[in-house]
C-alpha cells in the first residue's frame, strides 16, 4: 500500500530524472543501513506514536 502511494505521489509530482536518481540513492543507503544493522525498521503505528510523543513534548 505504501509503495502504491509513493508511486502515485511521484507520478503526480512529475519529478525530474535527477530527483528520482537522488531519491534512489537515499533508498539504497537506507536499505543498506537496515541490512547492516545500522538502522532498524519501526512499525508504522509505533513510528506515528513516537512522532506524536515528540510533538507533545515540544508543546
């Protein structure tokens, strides 16, 4: 579902080839970080909760 949304956003934004290339570099880096253990995946619900808590702490 997220991939479909991302594709729809990309299509509607009409990004340049250069912009897509730069985004793919970021994606590859993030994937590599997860695979090597430098980063960890977080479930969407948990990520949203962390963002809500961080925003509440700033209020």
